[in-house]
């Protein structure tokens, strides 16, 4: 079982120009692969949470629901409830809540679409036109991996890797209402989640196929100031036993949940990791 051993339960302090960030890994739980409604629960790509129900999308175009119970800042229960096929593109990658609906982003045929909680498509979301053309991406598997939303910025999404004409380490986050924001970071964007009205939590994965070196990074990107702060860097060569984290959602005040994609492989696991993130003004 691959779990967080190093730094589990320890606060990590990050100092920015105007803010201090405290981040703490609280708990981790391995999810044993099983079936619900005849569908195998595998390849979880992203998460959303609402009123005790955890939603997740999988690479095979499935919307899963779970009962999530967190007690005393520990994951007490993650119980599968339902699996529903999406009536849309396959390769569902990003997921979030948006005004009482679900927003899902897709690869291969890149788009962001609104869905009901019962997996029925409502309509396409309006995003930058260049993001709709798969030829603009570095590959068909590096399209819209992440999506998040708030009323100020609207639909917020990002390609897994920068588009073809951009520098490989210059990522761009595209917003529906306030333009786009670029920042320097190496690796693949796998998830986005608003911390507050102006700051976005960015989950990055950097993996070497040559030696299996894996780095998972959490960044804070401030849309107002342009500041980018590295909150946590988990390096497999520095004692972290980590996996292929692709999903992220807020599950309570200062509480967030990450999930890893098992790639439907016997050598990888579906891991849920609970962590706390606090921001303090200097």
C-alpha cells in the first residue's frame, strides 16, 4: 500500500511576499478497486464535493458518486453510491461544481460541458476558441485536464501542457470572464481548485518515464497580484511515497482532498489524501 509516510501530520510553512501559507497532510486512504452498478471504479481523474457527496470522473467517461465522511480531520468513509455513463465525449478529465451543476472538461475532443448530477449533458461552456482545436495541443492526450469555477472568473480551465506555440514551462490558465494568466512551472497541470475568490490551487505532476522519478507540486496562483507560491513539493527521490495525483477538491473549511489515477494498472493505486491549507496575512 502506497501511503504518505514522510511529513504526515506535520505543518509545512510557506512564506510569500504578503501571505503565509500553512499546509498539513492529515490522512490518506487507499481505495480498493471494486464495481458499482456493474462498472469498475478506476482511473479517477478529478473530484467535486457537495453536501456529503463526492463526485468523480473517470477516463472511460463515467461519473461516479461516493458518500464521503470526514471526522476529526480523518477520512472515515468513502463509500461508492453510483456509476453513470456520461452522454458525451470520452476522456473526462476535469470536474467541479458550477451554480448547482457539474462542469466537466475533456481531452481528445477538447471542451468544457455542463452536466446534471445524473450525468445528463446540459450544454457546452464558452471557453477560448483556441482551446477547442485539438491541433493546438502538444498531443491528443494533453488537452483540458483541469477545470474550476467561481462567479467572478466564470469557467477556469487549463491544458495539461502549454499549447504548441508556448514555452514548455510557461503554463496558461484561461478564464471565461477575466482573460488569461500565465506563469512559469514545469510539469503537467492535473487539477485546479479555488482557494478563495482570487487564488487558485494548482496541482502539477512531473514524471520521468526513464527512471520513474515523480514530483507532485501544489502551487497557489494569485490572479490579482500575479504571485505564484509553491506550497508543497513531494519528490519520490526524497522519501515521498506518492502516486499519480490528478484530482483535487475542497471538502470543508481549509480542507482539501486529492485523488490519484490508478491508470487501471495493478502496479498503481487509487489513493485519497486529505490535507489542510491555511492562509495568514503577514
